[in-house]
C-alpha cells in the first residue's frame, strides 16, 4: 500500500530524473497523487508525454510537465535547468540510470564510461546546477536512488571508469555505489555548511517488471507474465512498490538528512524502513576521493554555483 502524506506535497515542485518508465514513473505518479507539481526529467520527451498521459488517467488534476534531460551530456544541463522555469525547487529525485549489458565498454562525448557518466557524474553536476533553486526552498531535499547491487561492490578510486577491467554488471553496481557514497557525502557537507537542504539515500530493493501493474500506453503486463512471476513475489516486488521508499524519503518530514531507506524484508521487498548503511557506503576516504574526482571530471562542485556552462 502506497504511503500517503495527506497531500502535504501541495505547493511543492519536485524534479524526478528518469521519470518516463520503471521506478521513476511510479515515483512521479505517487508524488502527483500526493499533490506535488512533478517535473519529469527525461531524455526522450515523447516517452515523457506518454508517462504524463498515463498518470493523468489515474490521478485527477495531476500537475505534471516534462523537461528534456540527458545526464550523459553535461553541456546540456544548463538548458535543462533553465527550462524548469522555477526560482525554487523543493526536491530532486536522482533516479535515472542506465544498465548496459553488452561486453563493449561505451563512453559519452567527453570520454567518460557511459554508466558512470549517466548514473553518477550527470547527477553530481545536475545537483550543482540546481543548488540555487534548492537553497531557495525551505527544507528542500536531494533524494539519491542507489541499488541493492551496491552492497556487494567496492569502489576503486584508481579505476572509477572501468578502464582497466570492464564488466557491465560490476560497472553498473559501482556506479550505483558511487551515487550512494555521493548522497552520504553530500549530507556531511551540507550539514557542515549549515545548509537547510537534506540529502537522503534510498534504494528500491528487488523490483521486477513482471510484478509491476500495467500502465498503458507505457507498458502492459500480461496474465502469463503475472503468473510466471508469482514465485518471485515471495522475495521481490514490483516497481510501483519499489518507488514507495523513494516517495517516503521525499515527503516524510520525520526522515532526516543522512538516512538510508529501503524495503523492509531483507532489503528486497515490502514497506519502507530505515536501514543502517554498510560501512563501505559511507567510508570517508572513498567518499572524499570520489567527490574530488567527480568535481574534476565535471568541472563543478554541488555546493558551489557553476559560473559557466560546461562544454564537451
């Protein structure tokens, strides 16, 4: 059952990255149901329009709009932030991510490994661009979506972009661990600076398409898919349920900066609960090294307003 805030999200503007499909879609749907104005940040605006149509079919009076967002292209971020057209932003959900399965290592226009660039570096730079808007909103929040996969990974600061040893699943898990390390380090730095913005880290557990309800025209789950997925439902859940920890982290005022939230049952399924992060997710030396490397690679720092748009 979706956690509701009693429409305490009325009047709030929230940006959700990667909101046109999967968990990001359900985050947007649930936030809209709680009264928020939701900006769907998506690389494909046609898919964003379909997501908006699907949400409006279920949420009467939903306040939604799309903005084009390509996290792999750092030079495009200033235009994205300008297109938001707002002076303040109550929260940003750093959800978008790419999982590549092919054996070939892929890079973006700046030569950054594509999963690390999209999942971590793009969000790192986006928060820097959004900083003035987040600062302008009282009790704003940065909610970073990590992954259960990050539990078993360790970050190698000397090989952040998998140049020496590229394995797709491992590189993906490390990119999600980088996000989580960033979220906890952002909390420490925000608190040290006396900022009003909170940084909260979440993960959706094990969320399967086959356990997720249909949302036409975005996707339709067949009866056969549902039946085949029933055994998996013992330990996993659908993407609509995976979104609940994220929505809770955005809206629950009792959740404070620096906390980690995920599903209750073995961290894989169930209602949201607070978790104790693994030591490698909060390691100060690793987080500090990652922050410094990310600032060097993107040319900006999330706690400093970017002076000029970054160029490829």
